[in-house]
């Protein structure tokens, strides 16, 4: 049940809620190995989507010279980043907006 709810949230771009449902699905007492795999793969996918979206939003704010907003989204992108490339991209953005916006 929680997998289907998570899938619905994910389809509607509500990644935080989807992640919560997938975690519940993966950790439930009656969770099967297949359910756990599906849920964990879904959480991993959501983290990537969230990071990519936050980087895109940060880039828009940076282009508009809205440094504080850009910094907020770079921080959000850096938090769930699972790959070194995404983490570096977020860190470079933070360095730029902090140096430029002050």
C-alpha cells in the first residue's frame, strides 16, 4: 500500500511525501524483500531528482543575482547529493554565490 502511495506522490512531484511512504514500505514488519528493493530504489531515484531540481533552481536564482535564494537551493542540493559530481557542483555554486553576493 505504501509503495503505491509513494508512487503517486512521486508522479505528482511531491518527493518529500513520496520518500516518507517508501521508507515506511521498506521498514514495515510485513515488508517483503521485493518491496524493500522497490522502495529503496525509489528513494535513491527521488534523491537524485531532488538534487537535480534544486541545482536547476539555484542556477536560475544565481542568473537573476538573487544570491540568498541561490544559496538556499545549493545547500538543498548538496544535502542529499549522493554522487561526488553533484556534491562538487553544489559546493562550487555555494562558493560562487557567497563570494559574489556579499
